C-alpha cells in the first residue's frame, strides 16, 4: 500500500472523529443551553448551588472556551461524572463494556457463520426451494424489530416453558465460582444471543447470496467444471473464496456495531451492558453518560470503517496502490 | 437507469406476486389508519375513560384484543397506532428524500469545493452510527412526533444524497444537457427539466425502501421511551406492555398485535420497494 493512501484514510477517520466530538459537545450544549437547569429541572436549588454546579461542569465562559475545556478533559480520558450514580462515566462504561462485547460479539460471529453457509447454498442453486425459503426467512428477520423478537422469546422460553432464565447476567445472589459460574452466565446469555443472531443473520445471508450469484456466472467456474471437478469442489475451491470478499468487509464493519448493537434487546433481558446503560441514561436523562456512550459507539464504528478501508487497500492493489 | 415506459413498469409490477401482496397489505393498513375513528372507539385509548373496564382482560366479544393494565382496549391502540407508524414513516421519508436530493443535486452540479465539502459532510453522517445518533438527538430535543420525524430524516439522508449526486454526475455529461446549455438554459432549468426527471425513478425506489427503516426507527425510539407520550403508537404499546409486565403475565394479546403490525407493514414496504427497484434498475433484474 502506498503511504499516501494509509495517511489519507487515517486523516479521514480522525476528521470524522473530530466531527463527532464537535456534534457531541454542541448538541448537548447549544440545543440545551444550560444543562444545569435541565438536569435538575423540578428540584429546588439555590442560585449559589447552581453556580457551583456550573463551575464544576465547566459551564462558565463562552461556548468556545467551554468546548476547549471539554476537549482537554476528553484527551485526558475524562468523560465527566454520571448524574445518576455520581461515578465517573468511564468507570460506568468500563463495567458495562464486557457483558455487551460477550453477548453481541458471540451473536455477530454466530450469525456471520450461519448467514454465510445459508447464502452459499441459496446463491449456488438459485430459485431452488432452499433459496426461496431462506430468502423469505431473511426478509422476515429484516422486518422484525429485534426487541419484539426478544419479548416473544422471553415470553415463550422463559415464562411459558421455563427453560431459560428471565434475565440478568447470572442467578441473583449466586455463590457459584469457576466453571459453574461460567455455565450459569452462558445459560443467561443464550436467549438474548439467539435473538440477536436471528436478527442479524438475514443481512449476511442476503449479501453472501447475491455475491454468489455474481460469481456463478464467471468463466473460471466453467473452466473448473470443464476440468472435471465435482460440483462441491467447484463451489468450495473456486466459487466461495471469490464470493466471500463482500462478506468479509461487511463483517468487519458490523464488528464496529457490536457495542451499540443491542440497545433495546439488552433492556428486555436486563443484561447489564452498554445497551441497558443507554436506556437508563435516556430515562434520567443522564446527559454526561449519553455523551460518553455516543462517543464510544461512534468511535467503534469509525475504527471499524478505517479497518475495512485499509483491509481493502491491502487486498486490492487497484484501491491501495503498490 | 434506462427509461422504462410507464405501462411496462405496471405490467412487470403486476407479474410480481410478492410485490402485489405487499401493495395489498399496505392498502389495507392505510385504510385502517384513515378509517380509525369509524373502526374503533377512541375512548379505548384513554385510561380515564377505561376506568370501569376490567384490566388484563383476555380477548373476548367485548374487547377483540383484550385490555391492558389500565383497562384500555388493545384493539383501539392497535388501530390508532397504525396512524403514527405510517405517518412518521411517510413524513420522515419525504424529508429524508428532500434533504438528500437537495444535497445531491447541489453537490453534483456545483462541483469543486462545494461538492467536496458536502461529500465530506455526507461521509461523516454515513459513518456515525444511526441509532445512537437518533437516540441522542431525540433525548436532547425532547419527546414529540415532529421531533421524531426530524431525528429520523436528519440521520438518514446521506445515502440518498450519494445516490442522487452519482446520477447527477452522469446526467450532467449527456449531450442534451450540453444542447440545453448552448441554447441558454439556466442551471435551474437544466435541473428541473433534465436532471430531476432522470433521477426521479431512482429517488422513488430509494424512498420506498426508506419508509420501512423510518418505521422501524420510530418503533425503536418509542420503545426506548423517546416517542410522543400523547399518541398511541405501536412502539409505545410495546414499551408500555413491557414496563407493565405483560410478558411475565403471559398477556400475549397485549404485545403480539403491535409487533405483528410492524412486521406486516415493514415487510410489505420492503417487498414493494425491492420490486420497484428491480424494475427501474436493470442491473438488479438478474438477481
């Protein structure tokens, strides 16, 4: 890859990040001119108390001065203090990070593998019963709100059949440790993970299928067949490796959405991750928390985008240059 | 994009069974939304007017879809909820398409630094994750149906802008545009007479596909407690059902209809939009 290409992409990502920071600041500060007033709406605070709070939140001075103060704090890794728990936003986010990564990361990987397998079969035999069935299923999962699917799953499997716990990270007040604690947590994660995997699988299946359809017509497949390779061999050795590229970039992009991917579903299963933290911040409203979460969600997606761009430049010399 | 005659579009469309199915479903839901006051009594929406009703009643002759935790009729909420979903879906799409088209046409036509600046902005908006931005905006702006519409359109215009810009760039180079210019046509005239008619079918297809996304976003925002508190909507019904503990009470009649309604409308729009896109864009026809 040419260094120019890499530098250009990195600068592009940085500019996007800066844009997010600016939006993040001014959205909360300009639309909402005096956060202290709206944060403590309905509470009886003396003018002195309000002034002290304004000082504490860097709210004295002009908007630009406030913005520099915000940027300075940000670069030092300070995202402010949560209004609800009175703890640093970074601590709150740090605690909620791993449950979300475990849940959505697993679901994304699962749906990716299943979606690719479905897409390969569907695209290879176009208009077969399998193709029509799986495409209908994909369209259906695309139309279902994930949180409603979560409600159905919770109602059916946890309440009616009682085969899964109704929510949480582990049994309340559990004293289990080691393997049995892990098994308990996996048992709690299974249902939300299944719901998310179903919600995501359609996208992978559709992309893989349409990429296969493009590949099926290529000359090199005819050649492979003419060589006398069996159908399965042609598919596995010649079609799939060429067709899988769009899915690779889609997956890389979607891993950027792992952090923000389960906002509504987590709240249904009271999964103590970033999604539930977001919902609680909305309920507050806890603006510093919302700001921090939005910044984190955006940064993850920006990074994933950068990774995909660089990956493409690496894999395809026409894009990245030698 | 080639010009497909209008009759040809209708003919191909009628042959597509899934698209016709989508159209029928949409017409039914539209009728339900428009005729809502004739179909159900809007007293069913009010907790005060429902004080004498049994709470958590199963579906029966009196209440076709049962009642909720406040004794309100679920059927009334379902029928009136369709109004909000369809209204928000359509309005948000109109604004999305309007913003996207204006940005796309201006960028494609102005070229140079205006184009570069607008495309940078578009890229920024494209990369920022859609739902978190919508959530943050809605949380800051407050709850209201127009805020929801604003939030959805301000977060979803970039893909339309790109589509329109690409189309403008190809149309701009055509000979008949040169001819019009040579004859002294103004920029505005060229845009109105030559560019827009050529871009319109593409915009139409992308609009049809933007509606289901808008509806799903409205539903999610309402479920997260960011919807209009004064109006019954499917997302709000689901939120209230969840908060009131409908799941642990196995009150399926409370949370099943709203979800099915969303699925039906979103699926119908998607089937309709995909068929339209396929007919209007020959490259997709083989799929």
